[in-house]
């Protein structure tokens, strides 16, 4: 591709070679280091391409090989300029185009952010806009080191950021610490607490780190039952209580609990059937101004899809001009019915989603007794799910109690 571009700039011709000994002519070209390409045999003659500079060296070779050369085609920028030499506005237009591109290259027309997950791109762009880092700003006003410092200060989750200008593009790369909250040490509080049950269940195991266990494996508890007390009794050698100190109860209390699952949906449902009737529109945005031609609605019900294309010359040379394609597609609503297999599949998918949400909370599923019943007009799922989960949730003790270190 690059070689073809330079050949076009220098110009080249396509010639037809005929005569007594064209093969000798080709050998002489090779000996004189004359480059030819796209060589083709045409019955008693040959056709080939060569540059203008090499074409001027052919006369002595033609005499030696008793060959004749005829130019059949001319290609390249020199011939193009020669054909349009009488058009005065043509070079003026080229000059204005070059000046326009140079002027546009002095501004930033695209701010690209990559690597962000916790903070959305819109949030980061809004913050940059509040700091006057905008699309269309001069590149000379963009201080990459200052942008990096501002982002690290304003977004604590960002552990590393780099900003660089490529062409008319401001490229910002970000790395976030997704474990920031987990990495932060737990704040030390002076308020003592108990651990109480968040749900009813049967205790299976108790591991106490701080506090006094109030339950043991096999005990049944209800919501709010005290599991681990933050009040620690201080006893003397005789076993008598001499004092009570308070601490922040900390323990892993696992219990066997049950979740009641119920779900139902009608077998009849509405579905969209696209008719294939589409209407198209176009929107052009130049800087902050937008010009659009809205398409007519193809029907009472339709979907709208907009696709935006920002014009650019190279990967990083963006222009302040974007095109937006608008597509409206009509559809009709029909009432359809699930067959038994479809209804069972959908009910099972809903159940799997519910189980997946439980697993994400850290519970262990022990039994699944959910049944799916398909009736005449609806599909219902019901039953119980037995799981193992942690029950302890904190509950603060009386204010003013002394915490035990």
C-alpha cells in the first residue's frame, strides 16, 4: 500500500512493448536496474508499468533490442496536475484544505477513556468538563500532568492514570483498585455490640472471636435472638461475678435456614413481530450545533436505533463533525402462548436466577424442594430452599458502656 502511494506521487506509465526481441529488452532493463511491475503477455507483445524516471532511460535499450514502446496509460499526481493546470481554483482549494486540517489539528476533538469500571465514562467526562477539559479545547491548554493529578485526587479508587495527546485525541488510561473497600482497615469504634440472628434457623456451628456465645449447635433461633453477647463477665477465683466489661462481638455463626420460593406467570404473552418496514433519518453535529432530519413514523409501534459516527482522518485525527444514523423499524404486537416445555424452561430460568442471587450472598444450598406446576392459563413454581448461611448481624449495646480491649 505504501509503495503504491509513493508510485502515485512520482507518477508512472503503462507501456506496450513489441518488436524483434522483447525478451532481450527485458534483460537489458534488469541489467540497468530499471524496475517494472504488473508485467503481462499479450500475444506478440508485453505490457508493463514503470516510473517516469525509468521511462526516460528506455531509448538506447529500444535501439539495442530493436523494440518499439507505446504508452497506453498515464497515472499519478504529475499527470493529474498537468491535466488540471488551467483550473486556478484547484491549487487554492488544496491550500485551503491543508490550512483547514492544520487548524483542526490544534484542537482536541475526542477524549477517550479506557480501563474504568467503578467510575463510568460519563461521570469522568462531567468532572473533566467542570475543570474546563472539553471537546474542542486547544491542545496547548491541556496539561496532561495536571489532568492526571486531578483525577487521582477526585477519584480515590483510581490507583494509576496516564494522559497523553495523540493527534486530536486526548487518551486517558485508568487503573482502579476494585478491592479498595476490602483493603481499607476496619474503622475502630468504641461502641460495644452484640450479634443477633437475622433470620430463624437451626444453628450448625459457632466460631467466636470476641464475646460470649449464647447458642450452641442444634439450637433453634428466631429473628432477633441473641447469638453472641458483647457483655463479658469478670469472675474471681470463687466463680463470682465481680465486674462486666463490654466488647464488640465478632463471630461466625452458621445456621440451617429455609427460603420460601414462589413464582408465577401467565402462559399468554405479547411478542413483537417486526414487519420489515423501516424509515431512516440523518443527523449532523458540527461542534455544538446539530442539524437533523427526523424520519416519519413507520407505524403506531416502532423501535428507534441511533448510530453515531465521528469523522476522523487517521486513528487519532478526529474532526468536529459527527454523523448520526436514525433507524425506525415498525412492529406489531401479537398474543402468543408458551407451550409446556417453553413454560418449564422459563420457570427453571427464573429459579436459577433466584438461586444464583443466593449464592452471590455467600450461602450454601443444601436442598431444593421447588416444584413447577403448569396449569391451563398460568405456570406456578413454589417450594422451599434449605441453605446454610451466616446469621449474625450487629446490634449496639447501651451507650456509655466500657469497651474491653
